[in-house]
């Protein structure tokens, strides 16, 4: 059965449909979470991230999802919130907050520890600013960076061309580089 149909059934109160939805999307969510945990070099486990994200998604008020695209966008947001909350908690346990400049590239995920947590918080703040200006660009960053989706996967979910997504990805990265104190605009298509 299609994810969109299962979402509609679950939203209508069908508990069995909610279980089938989880079973159908679990593998996809697990792949996204594994990418996320690997990229972030987080001390979280992918399985924990999936289950925590699902816990947020399965709440009755969260099942106001429309379709597959909306589901994965919300899942990416839930994973973002969980990773950011985890970083905040670790910083609070160590010695408090503070944010430092970071780049939104593969180099961003190379750092670890406290510096990595501060970079995540700075990125989250910049992403909130981007969301006030262009929520579609912010959603793209969430799906790509926090959801771990490739542009080709996002194109399939959003019915947009990969070319237009590449253009938007460059715009979003340029904005985030500027907000995070990057001296150079990102290079390349991705």
C-alpha cells in the first residue's frame, strides 16, 4: 500500500494502518538516520534516532501529514530537532552554550565533540533565519542535511527537477555560509 494512503488511514484513526506505515517507512527512516548519524559523527545510534523521530511523528496531532513528501519533510525536521536537542544537552552538561562559525560542506561534519555541538547550534540558528526568508530553501536544507536525502531523492519526493534543486541548494548554502561567517561561497553543484 502507498505511504500516502497509509497516512490517510492512520489519520482517520486506524491503528493498524499506523503500524503498517511504520513498517513500510522504517527501512527508509533507518537509512536516513544512519546517514545523519554518520555525517554528524554523533554519539547517537541510528536506531535510537529513528525511534525517537517516529515517536514524534506518531503522535495523534503529528499525523496531519498529507503525503509521502510531507512525511519525509516532517521526519527530516524531527531528526534535526533531535540532533540539535542532543547537542544542546551535551553542551549544557559540559559548560554551557556559545556558537562558532562553521561551513555547510562535508568539512562541517569532520569536527567532533563540543566544537561540533556548537557548530550544529550555529547552523540551526542560521537555518531558522533562512526559514523566515524562504521556507522552501530551509526545507531543502532540512531534507538534504538533516534528513540525509540526496537531491535525486528530494526531486522524487517533491516533483521538482534535480536541476532546480541544485540551484536552490547553492542559494541556501550561500546564505548559510554568509550567516555562519564563511568567507567563500560553496563550490560545485552539491
